[in-house]
C-alpha cells in the first residue's frame, strides 16, 4: 500500500499521434497524447515522474477512455 501526499501535479505534453478507431459521440478521428506527469510535494521538490497516454477526439475534443482503462479506475 502506498500513500502519497501531492500538493501539485504538473503535466507536460511529450507528443501526439493518430490512434486507431473513431469517436463514439461524433465519429471523428482519435488522437493519442503522451503526457509526462510530475508530482510535487508541497511545492518543494518533485516526487515521481509518470508517463500517461490520454485519448482525445480531434473534432469534439472529448476525452475518450478505453475499455481496459475503466477497470483500472
């Protein structure tokens, strides 16, 4: 078990690429965005770095969640 107190999380975009599939809402193209997140402990020093991939629709800008990511929440 891990308990972490993070005061701020800074996210920096690393890159974008086209992902397979289409948006279920509008039928637009899906774009995968790689993000480097850095947790900062009480505005003093960085704790950890994590790289996440988030998916967005290029037409409606809606954030999309994969079925495999639903079980991780």
